[in-house]
C-alpha cells in the first residue's frame, strides 16, 4: 500500500497553488525592486500580480503627486485589455478630497466593498466605462507609515466578494510597493548626488587642466626668454673677454701693474659670467625642450679619454692623482657624445675642485644592458642633508664669497638633466671628510626625445 501511495501524484489544492503563486509573485517583485530603477516598471509587476492572485477583472496603483494634492494613476492591469479605457487613454490624476480613493489614502487602512455604487461618499471622477460592483483597496505606506498611494482591484472573475485572504495578499503587495517607492527615491537621490559629484569633479579637473596649461605656457615662455637672452648676452661678453685678453697681452701697448691687475679682474669675471650664461642657456634650453640631442654610434673609451685629456692640466696643477679604469666599457654605444663629454667634464672638475689633495678616479663599465660611469674622489665630501639639494639650480654647499672655488651652482642640475635627456640617471653618494662618488648610468642606446 505504501508503495502505491508513493506513486500517487499529489494534486495541489487551490489554496496551496495560490500560496505558491503568491510566493512567486513576491519573489518577482523583490527582484524587480532590486533590478529596476524605474518605479513604473515595479508598479506594473505588482499590479499584475495583485490582479492575478485575487482573480480580479482590473487592478490599479495610484501614487501621490509630488505636491501631495492628487493621486496619479501609476500602473493598470486588466483581465480584458479592452477595459483599459481612461480619460486620455493613459494616466490620470484624481484630486485628493472626497471619494473612496481619497478615503483609502487618508484612512490608511484596507477597504473592501461588495456594492461600490452604494458607497455613500462616492466621487464622480473618474467615471469607469465598465460598471464596478465589488472593490478592494489598500493604502501604500512608506517606511514611516505615511500614505503614499494605494493598490485597488475590482470584481472577481466569479462575481464573489473579496475575501480576508485577498486582503492579506494585497497588504503584502502594498508593502512591497512602499519599499519600491522608497528604493526609487533613494536611487534618485544617489544618482543626483553622483551626477552632482561628477559635475564638480569635472569642473575642478577642467580648472586644473587650464591652470596647468597656463603654468606650462608661462614656464615655457620663461625658458624661451632666458634662452634668447643668454644668447644675446654672449655676443658682447665674448667681445669684452676678447679685448681684455688682448689688452692683457699688451697687444695695444705696455700696462702698469694697476692696469694689469684691473684687467685680470675684468677677464676673470667676464669668463665667470660667460660660464654662468652658458649654463643658464643650457638649463633653459633643456627646460624649453629646445636642447637638441644628436644620437650617433660612438666608442665610450674614446669619449672618456678626450675628457681625461682636457682635465689633465687641472689635475697636474692641483697635484691630484688621476686614475682611470675604462677596461669594462661597452665597445660601442648609441648616444650623444657631446652631452656625455659635458657631464663627465663637469663631474671630474667638481671632484678636483672639492678635493684638496688625493685621488680622483674614473671608472667605466658595462653593467647588464647599461653603461655605468663613476667618478669618485677623496675630497671634502657632502653632508647627507646637502646630497639631494646639490642637484637644485644654484645650490652650493659653501656659497660664501670667500670660497676658494668659483662656479655657478648649475653644473650638477645640468648634468642630471642631460643624463635624463639621454634616458639615463645621475646619482651621488658621499661620506663627509672621506669623499664622494657620482655615478652616471646610461642606456646602451639612447633615443632622441621628440620635441614639439
Ligand atoms: N665631488 C664633490 N665633492 C664635494 N662637494 C661637491 C662635489 N661636487 C659637487 N659638490 C657640491 O655641490 C655643489 C654644486 O655643484 P655644481 O652644481 O657643480 O656647482 P658648482 O660646481 O658651480 O658649485 C658644489 O658647490 C659643491 O658644494
Ligand atoms: Mg660644478
């Protein structure tokens, strides 16, 4: 017997089926609420579910207007689609005041009628074109229990009255409606604040971009001005240097000691000024992206030997031991030899200038796919707090006028910029009192930067 019963198909009875339908509808509504930001679509799912679940001919949802003076039809559902005939064939408004709809809205409790035409406070609008006899209506409440609309249905298919259970279903659907309204409001607020925020961010970004462009432009103009100025200054200065040199060499006749002394000062200061102008010109050309980079195949050893040859007299004069180790150099690189010479010359000159006596060492080697050149000295060294600052324009550790070594304070900033221009880097390490090491690392193949 047990076997028999197991194989029997259990037909769900009507209420079980309805319960299942109800649960499914609630799930569908919950999904619509989370998936749809469009309130009308959620209302449509609710109103369809309401009508089907209680087997009514028609169902409608009203939603209160923003100014709280009327109720607006928000969604309809009809058993027979031809019943859908409303003023204007679309949505309509019912002013809040007298009538069943207002009563449910203000009353805040469910209403069931078995004889609608007999309702004493019946309003004339809107006049349905289909005679209505039985009605059920429940208010839509928001979270705080305030009425925000209502859900109504008219006439069951079998002509019977709306039941307690119908009312329960309507109440649960109305609760969902309330949640949907709340949700839509929150969503709208979120979107508003989001677009507000986006607008603000966009405005700020545009402002920053404009400022940035202005600054870039100003900086470029400054650099262009400096480049032009320094160039214009060099011409007369070269003539001053040239003529004082000729005078000093007594080309125009003999000089007394005072004249000699004065002219020596003119020449020294003229040369210093020329160095300064040349450095300013270099810096501003790099800054204005006007520094040409000429990449060619070159032999590192040759470049470095030329520089060593140039500083040889200074080393001899200062009594330095100049050591070089170029054995590990890459045999060939693609780079701008003029810039490399300028960088190494600067670093070697510094090493000798800031070393009283001792040795200056130049080591060149290939490390992985890079070319590394280091210049070390046994000089005064640089304190940690000065180590990064020496790459700033015009920064000199000892800037007093009594300092022994002349210089512009632009050498290192130029070296750093040039190394970067070639795709490399320049760094420094130092121990005060013991010495410093400056290291240039360059790619084996530099690419000429693109200028606009
Ligand atoms: N090898 C070095 N040893 C000690 N100090 C150094 C060395 N190289 C540079 N400096 C410090 O860094 C400063 C900036 O160098 P640089 O830009 O070449 O300018 P300048 O040589 O014209 O003073 C120098 O004035 C000096 O104080
Ligand atoms: Mg220098």
